[in-house]
C-alpha cells in the first residue's frame, strides 16, 4: 500500500474556493509545494502516494505526488500532479506542516462508489461533508 501525506488547506474558506484556487494553478505542472524537510519515508511516497488536503477538519481532496525536488535555501519541493481528486470526507484534525497517512487509512475517491457525487457542485459537497452525509 502506498504511503501518503496530509496537509491543511490553509486560508481557504470552502471546498468550492479550494477547487477554484487549485484550478487556477493547473497551467504549470507539476505544482511545487515548499516544505522545510524532506520526508524520511519519501521513497514510499514518490510516484505512488498523494497529498491529502484537510479543510474544516475533514480530508476532502488529494493531489498525486509525482516526486520531490530542491528549492532555494535548502528547502524541499513536493511535486504535485495538477489533478485534484475529491475524496469521501473523513474527519482529520488540523496540524502544522504535513503528516503521514497510511494507505489503508486513506479515504476513497468520490468517483469510486460515490454514484455521481463528484458531479455535484463543490460547495454542496463541502456542506454535505460538514453534515457527515458524505
């Protein structure tokens, strides 16, 4: 099973706003997210894991991780595929930085068994997730 990372979608008020912000970045793949340290288990993540986004204490979406690189100042780049995949909302506490998420604990994509939930507007998915209905 692949290993994943989790990160808070900081400064985003709703799932709809996050999807819109992400769509605006799709022009420059891969998107690089800067972090201070390279994950010790980076080899288990690169090319097969994803970065799961936390919004309002829920895992709501994921971005496939295509690799890692270097940024100026000794920082590390987490290179992300430009696709944003909505997932079944699952409670997750907010935290600073990133944390590991085992593959067995990762939520399923909404397209997998969600019977068209992915077709709903992002704000409606966010509200249903807040109510615990997704």
